[in-house]
C-alpha cells in the first residue's frame, strides 16, 4: 500500500513539473515573438548607469543610425522592451559588459536578440543576449534612472 502511495505522489509531481514547464515555455515564446520587429540600432555610448543587480544597467547611446522596421514602442503584457528610442538617442537595458566605456560603439539587432559591442580603445568585439526585461527590480531601476522621463 505504501508503494502505491509513493507512485501516486511521484506521478502527481511529474504532472505538476510538466505543466509548469510547458506554461512557462509558452510565455517565453510570446515574449520572444515581440522581439522580431526589424529594429536595428547603431550608436555610441555616452552614458553608463549600472544597478546593483548583477551589473544590470542602462547604456545611453547617441544614435549613428537606426532602422525602426516594424517596431512600435507599446506596453507589453509582461515586462518591457530592452531598448527605448527618442530624440536621436537610445537606451539599451542589458547586463553591462565589463570594460565598456563612453565612446564605444553598440549595435542592437532585435531580430537576432543580440547586442554587439566594439571597444574602441582595446579594438575588441563582444556580444551579449538581449531579451524582454521581466525582473521587477530591473524594471524599477529603469523607471527610476531612464533619461526619457
């Protein structure tokens, strides 16, 4: 009888894990879909703000060029876009890469969900993933420290 109880508990556990895994995966797919909007930003870093949450922060860029494609800055059901564009400037909300300085070049490719960095002084290239910002503390940091109020 005890083994039957353990088997039932195990089956319920597996079902719950499977349910939460698949429901989370569906939300991720929906969040990622809004990133495919043909947005391409190229600019020069003019300001760096870093939070205390795993080097998350804001890169303020002076735009060299921008292709907005199908991008329309709208409110999302969950999270916020990892970038904002206004008045020939752009903010990128990412984990701030070590060593980045004012004057370095940044390219944001929303379709690839990537940010590419060119460190001018060191003449090195780096890249990092880009995604919808969903962490509540990061969203609060953006709201408090954005240049676009």
